[in-house]
C-alpha cells in the first residue's frame, strides 16, 4: 500500500469532519454490505419531548411529578425530557432508593402530597419484571401511541399502572437522502433499537428502511448478538451508533461508526467518528474509502 495515498485519505476525511482511526479502516469499509443503524440519536435527533400524558388514575399531576422526579436522576434522553416536562407542573421532590436499569427504565421513592410513593417508569417488560402488568385496555392505548410513532413509557405508582408518557423525536433532516445514497452504494440499511417495534417501524418507514429490516426491543447485550448473527449469515457489517449501549456492538461490527455528539465510550469503540453527527457523512466516508483504495491498488 502507498502510505501517501492512505495519509491523503485520512487527512481528506478530517477536513470533512470524519475521524478515521487507522488506514486499515479504509480496507474494512470497502467490503461492507450492511449498515446497522441505532435509532435514537443516530437516525433521529435524539432530542425527545413529552407531547402527551395519558392518565389512568385520576391524579395527573401526581403521576407527572413523581415520574419527573425519578427521571431527573437519569441521563437518558427520555429521562431528561420527562424531567423537563414535570418541572412545568411544580418543583420536583427528592428521590430515595433510586435505581436505573439501562434499556429498561428507572425506579425510586418520592414524597408527594404528604405520602411516600414507589415510582417505576419504563418499558412494559421492565414493569412486568417488577410484577406490574397492564390491563388489555391499557395495553391497547400503549400500542396505539407507539403505532403513531411516539416513544411511550409507562408510569406506575405504588405497584399500579398510573399512566403513559408519550414522547416525540424527529428523524434527522438528512436521513432520507443519506439512506438512499447508502442503498445505491450497495449497503442494506438495518434499524436496531431498544425501543418498541411499532415505534421503530414508524421511523423506518419515514426514512426508507424496509420494515423487515427492523430489530426492536433489543437490549444492549443483544445488540452485539444481532451483529454476530448478521455476520454469521455472511454479511459484512458496518454499524453506526452513539450510546453507551451501542459500544459493544460498534466494537464487534466489521466497521464501527460513532456519532460525535454521542458518548465517549461509543467513540472509543468505533473505527470512525462523524464529528458533525450528520448521516450524510456516512455515504461520504464510504466514497472516500473507496476512492483512496483505488489510488493504492
Ligand atoms: P435506544 O436503543 O433507542 O437507545 P434504550 O436501549 O436506551 O433505547 O432503551 C430502550 C427502552 O427502554 C426505551 O425505549 C424505554 O422504553 C426504556 N427506557 C430506557 N431508559 C429509560 C428511562 N430512563 N426511563 C424510562 N424508560 C426508559
Ligand atoms: Mg442511541
């Protein structure tokens, strides 16, 4: 290989805001035929906002403030959105016995309206593991919100389902065009997320990913298993993500791509970092790698 050409490739990359860990990365990029994309913060902006609260109990204010208080202790984008939303209804009480389950939800105890409440907020499987189940009517309402594309979490107070919080996220403005380019470069886009299936499908449809290529409800550990499975099917896998929960999968992929807006852990695990966190930089990196390698061969 001509070191000059490789150097030129990596330095052109840095001008474009693409940080390439080593020249070897350019080789790996060439063979990729599948691009696995994390949903929240990668395909979408990751700036969630609570747009609706559905209460099953009669105390909406209690549900909202209790959920917000506990979420104020978490750094997840869902948590920050819920905390911001709850602050509009009054100051948030202190939290005791806070616990967080990555990819599941949070729990804690709060004192509100003169009583101590046990609060659990998260996805359905997390609540079920806590012994809290939804009635079929509540489940129907949850599904309807998810099918509209809202990331929806359940709030339980003292062991009973109190309501739902529905959050909106928006696909990045360049998602459709970047995914179109990746397809024309011969890469098959796959969406991988811990969020629920109906939400993931709604996003996939909006950005041009085949609903058959959606893997939802995937825990951080299972993201790695999914990459291994695709590789065992003979696919050469590029993966793009931003979270702590994506790091192991990025390291396992044939080519790991991190978003610059994401966590340090993701960037450390990746071969390539997109500084501007735009999706268009991914087809650009692939084009750059191929052009650089052509100069060498
Ligand atoms: P993603 O793959 O979209 O980044 P995560 O693996 O972080 O998602 O989370 C998966 C799901 O777990 C979320 O969609 C949500 O239902 C639930 N969840 C995770 N963290 C929290 C939290 N702090 N509060 C409530 N729910 C959460
Ligand atoms: Mg993410």
